[in-house]
C-alpha cells in the first residue's frame, strides 16, 4: 500500500516565465538550485513528455522517473518510479513499492511581479521534514538564479 502525502510550495520570482522555466530545467540551472537538496545533483535524460529521466547525486545514486506531462512554460509533471542504487534501477523493493509512483508537479503562472512557481510533491513520511526544510531553500536559490541580470 502506498504511503505518501502531498506537500505544496510556491514562490514568486521577479522574472518572466521563460527565464524561470529555462533556468529551472537547463543543466546548469538545475545543478544550481537543486544543490540545496544535495550538492552536485544533476539529471540525465530528457524533460520531454514520455521520456525517462534520472535524478542523481555525485555518487550516481538517485531516482528514476518519466515525464508524465510537459506543457511548455506552464506545467511539468514528473512521475517518480524508483531508486537508483549502485547504478541499478530499483522498481520493486519494499523501499520503492511503499511510495511509487509518486508525482512531482511544477506549475508556472504569470503574476504582477513576474512568475509564480508552485510545486506539489508526493512524499513518503520519512522524507517529509527534510522536504519541508529544504524546498524553501531550493526555491530561494532558483529565485536568485532567475533574478540575476
């Protein structure tokens, strides 16, 4: 039985949606803002709908997912399917089946001051406090990255 709960976060960034989208999902931008979660984080794969993408730490461990939905400049939905441990995809261990699949959704909306980014993430209870502590830091990094001249 899946044991997850949705968490929600948002931030207003003083930059146009095109800038926020590009910096959030580009290789360099992603490495910058996700360093709040794990220094050296990166992705391998494509953000295109239906494609596989891997979110990795410097050790090569991480998560494997597919892009469930991709509406440019509006919405990105990541469907997390499993862990990557020692280079091997794990879709079936108890550690995975307790939460998978889990979605991480990003919404982008133009507002008076720029762009509002909203995140909804399904999370297993043991990671809830970490995400509550870390997402705000990651969003502040994204804001700083997007508001640079």
